[in-house]
């Protein structure tokens, strides 16, 4: 056997790693209710027709050649309009780099800023690739606390900043908790990061999937701080499989100048992102937006259903998410399960409902599990019936406040 790199061993992705157990279950011939992956297209949120048509037209007109490494200019300009308009970030088109999904953008940013033993601060629980990429490039993830009212513990952040700290990452709205930071919290984090010469990497991929209250964009508090915004088309435009995202670097920030001038080297090494998809993404930004309103309404109904059902189970505690499409209930393992992973696997094997163990989202995710509430109401009702029965069968209330 030829050796692989040691750093590859540091990479994990719970959301997909759990699928291995699902495959075993499927061998029994039984069907699974998948509540593990946040892919709208797998449910009744299909890519809007005008976006698909733009993609087909691009191919029919032979627009499938290598394009500029930085991204197709028309799309970069449309991204500037989206992110600098009401979202408030100061941008010119050459502050924008188009990537094959937010995932590639995150990889490029982490690869551009992390040195051996550097630390990246982030509120836990968090979307796992943040930790995987930080570790892959030799760094480490340091989780900071979120207070009970959903605001970040700024004192905890200050305590955790060391000479090795490189960046503060924010996922807003958050995956897996659906937590959304208010404007004051964002401003406090931006101030702390800026004072300490740290990058602020903010992922707003769920910026249009926010319920109840208006959403505060990082751009509106960025001023001249070193804010690097990640966003993409997978969720809002149901374009998961098409792979398109982007990186925006605050034009007003001099602290970002070195990154701004050098990150494009990485973009050139991988040649370019997919041109037909960029053309479709441009149609997404410039075409009708009414599907977003419908999506939000459907998701709000589904969130309310799942939260209500969880609340009805004796002893269940589940915070109502304010955005994205996940709920993250807390579980008391008592002596019944050794870990939240064991709980999730046993629940899969007894009910056929596939969720994700909370510890896959960092230390603060332990003793939780994540449910994706993208499926239609009848599927969610069926899944919740089975989860409820499973919990009742296990006798004592499994969840605690
Ligand atoms: N960022 C967050 C917070 C996510 O939850 C996800 C997918 O679930 C991604 C990024 C992946 O985005 P993309 O499909 O653009 O790579």
C-alpha cells in the first residue's frame, strides 16, 4: 500500500459519512426517509425553468469553452449588484471570484490564509467543511460560545484569540442550528476581528431563507473591515448539482489587499469554473425571483410542523430555527446510547429515518441530532410519527431541556 498524506486523515464530513450506514440498511430491502442532506432539488424545490433554459441555450450556442479564471464578467457584475445593493458590501467586479460552489470558495480561502497551527474561531455547532478545510491546511478550529439568547459570547471570543488566530468564521443563518445573528452581534464580531487583524469569513448561502424577522447582512456592518463573503446558488436557486458559488472581498478593506491580489493565482491553477452554469447563474440573479417567496413560505410551514411535533414529545427540547432548513434537537443519551452517533444509527435501523448525529457538527453539537425539513408535509408527518414511536418505545423521555 502506498502512503497517503497525514493531512487527509484530518478530513471528515458527517452529513455524507452517515450514508455508509444507510447503505447497509438498504440491503435489507427497506426504504429510507432521508432527512440528512440539505438538497432542495431532491425534494419539491426544482431549479426554476428560466435557469434551466439559460443553461441549455448556453450549450446550444457553444458557450462551453474555458472562461476567465476569475469568473464570467457578466456574472461577476451581477454578483456585485446583489451583494453591494441592499446587502451593503463595498465591491467592484474584481473583488469577486466565481467558484464551483461555496465549497470550492471555502477551500480556496482556507488554502490562501491558513499556515501550520493557525487557529480559526467559529461558533459551534458549525457546518463541518469549515473544520475539515482548516485542518486539511494544517490549522485548528476553536469553537466559541453562543449565549442562550442566540447572541455570540464576545468575551469568550476575546479570551480565545491568541497569536495563532487567523480568522473568525460565521455561517449566518447557521447550519445546523438555523440560528441567525442580529445586526448588533455581527457588528461586535466584526469589530473584534478587525481590531485583532483577523479575517471575517462569512457564509450567507441561506441569506434568502430567513423567517419571522428581517435578516441583517454582514455587508451592512462591514465598513472597512476584512470581510470575505461566501455565497452561492445551491440553496436559493435550487442549483445544488450545478455547482456555482463565489467569494467577495470587501473593497474598502486594506487588510484584504494581499488576499485580493493573490487568491486569483489559485483560481488560475484550476483554470475556470463551469461557463454554462455561470450563464445560468446570471439568469438566476437577473430573472424572476418569485420562487424564493414560495420556497420561504413552504419551508416556514414545514419548520413549524416539525418543531410542533418535537415539542409534543415528552421532554423534547428544540429551539425554533430562524433560517435555513434544519432543526437541531437536544438529546439526553443517559445510559441508553454511548453517543449521539449510536442514537442516530439505532434510530435509522429501527425506523428507517436517516438524520445526522450532532457531534458531526463539532463539540458543541454533541448530544443533538439534525433533521432536514425540506420534504413535503406528508413525508415529515410520517418521519415524525416514527421518531416519536421510537422515543416512546425507549421508555423514558430521551430529550431534556
Ligand atoms: N455552506 C453552508 C453553510 C452549507 O450548509 C452548504 C451546504 O449544505 C454549503 C456551504 C455548500 O454550498 P455549495 O453547494 O455552494 O458548495
